[in-house]
C-alpha cells in the first residue's frame, strides 16, 4: 500500500468512526456541532482561555472559532470575562451546564466504544489498535 492509499484509508476510517461516535454519544435533543462539543471540552479541560488560543489548538481560523464561541455563549455553556492581567483579552470559561454536558457526552461515547472493542476485537487486535492510536496522536501533534 502506498503512502497516499494509507492516508486515504486512514481518513476514511476516521471520518466513519467520528460519525458513529457522534451518533452514539449525542443526546437526541442536542443541536451542537462536533466542533462546538470539542471546543467546549477543551475549555473545560484546560481552563480559562482565549478565542485565539482555541483556534490555534483546534487548527481552525480565528473567525471560525469566534462563531463556535458565540454559539457556546448563546447556549449558556461558556462565559466570557475580561482577563484580569490583560484588559485587552477575553477569557472563556465553562459554566456548570457546560461542564455537565462534557461529562455526559464522553461517557456515552466511551461506553459504546468499549463495547465495540470488547465484542469485535481479540487481544492482539486491541493491542494493534492501541499502537495505532499512539501513532495517530504522534501524527496529530507533528509540525509536518
């Protein structure tokens, strides 16, 4: 298999898995997009941050992140406060509702994925998948 074929197969598999995880983990009454959910999770995980820092971390344009942040604010999932150390900056923080939502979504996603791994994969395949996850993280973190 060539590098191009490998890249295509990986992108296809990731897209399909992401769609399935989204379907398995999203409450039926939730209308947030995947990027809004991942942004909210990052704010919860990393604490107060700026829109620019979020855009850089999520690999999107600042304008796109500003739209995501606006939706999260409108839904009451995050707040925006002036940075006490630099009045020109606005720090974004998760609300109690935002934190609760980020706990519920991964729990549902993890439950489904654990069941799929346990049911479909033998021990060797599980080790291969774990190694593949580490490789994918390395690729995602690279400067290439």
